[in-house]
């Protein structure tokens, strides 16, 4: 903590250069019989009063200044790029430290259900009901809508995804497609709805490869030649350097889910966790969200 004495009858008190408050300075000038050279409190009652006032302010500053916290976040992969760009800014601005672990919704849910300690969770809507029932979270903030994207092997000819007819023809022509599982509440569930909407579910199931443990593994399947096409959340594919991102499904077949954020009940860092959640959901970040292929809801 830095206390700076000034010549204009004020004391500026700051922590690490941040201005916290301004209070009247102590000067033992000629006030109520108090001289500049008074040596005892009894000789200078006004000095005593003003010193007590300043001491109270200083003590209140110490009590309100919380030590740096270490936040732990569990998150689905969709906001990965967004969080990775915002976390360093937040750490520099606050002094707090943030670590994030990413995985599919079902895995995050199992980790929380088993009692793994965390401060915040970012996931998709289907998992929230069970987390609320289990007493892990009370409520959640809707952050962004996320849709299905298409990726192909690097250097492959990019297909036409202008409408449902061209997208359907492209998918039917693929030898193998990698994606998320249908029953985990993740992008695989959305893909199945899109197949149903295009009327190609029976044709797609034999060539659709799932069961991957992470979103990264889904993408790697194409890079390794195990599949020709990957269907996953748009932000994951757009951020990948090992495949070519074609783009999103067309609007007439696109399926969305909502990414939400919530503070874990019982975290000792509740105040800081809520501060971080507010920080990454500011309306002025809308353009950054769109750059990361997220459709902001705030």
C-alpha cells in the first residue's frame, strides 16, 4: 500500500498505483492552540481527531482490499477462444488468477456431481436442470447461442453450403463424418436434429463416427484421415489450425443451443466469480463474440 503526502492539504492513498480515496491531510498548524511543533496529543486535540479519522480510513482500506483469488473454471469448448482472449485482460486488471479446464457437457457435469471443486461453470442448456436439482448451481446467465459448423481436411475443395439441398448433397457424398455423441447434450444432439430436418438420418448413421472424449479429438479425426468431414460447434472449428473451416450450416437446417454461465454454490470465491462472469458478459463485447462465432445474448 502506498501513502502519498501532498502539499495541497490532501493525502492520496493508493494500492499498486490505483487511487482509492482522498482524505484531509494532517497538519499541526495553528488550530485550537495547536502549533506546528506540538509534541503531545494533549497539546493538539484537533490533530488527534484528524489523525484518528485518517487511521479509520486506512483501516477500512485494508479491510476492503481482498487478497488475490484463484478462480477455477469448468467450460465446454465453445467459449474457449473467447475466454482465452479475455482471461489475461481480467488478470491484469484485477490481480486475480484464472485457470480454465475444457470438456464436453456430460463430462463437466460428472466432474461437478462427483464433488470436484470449481468456482464457475460454462455449459449448454440440457445440463442445467440436473445441476440445479443437485444443488450445484442456483441459476445461470444466458451468454450466447452456438450453432453447427462444418470442417474438412486441409487443402480439400470447399463445398457449397448455401442451402439445405446443397448441404444435404455434400453430407451424403462424404465417406465418413466425425462428431459428438447424440446423447450427451452436446453438438452431437444438434447434428442429429439437423439430419432429421434434412431427412437423411438413416443414410448418415452408418458413416457418422462419434464417441470421442473431447472436441479436439473430434477435429483430429479429420486431420488424421479417419473422417472426411467434421461437424462440431462453430467456434471450435473456426479456431482450429489442423483443418479447414468451411462455415456454418445454412439457416434452414441450422440447429442452435444456448451457452450459459453460473457460479458454483459454496465457492469461497463467490464475489470474484460473479465479478468475472459480469466481466465476460459485458454488452460491449458483442463484436468480439461474433468474431469467435458466438451469437451474443446480452
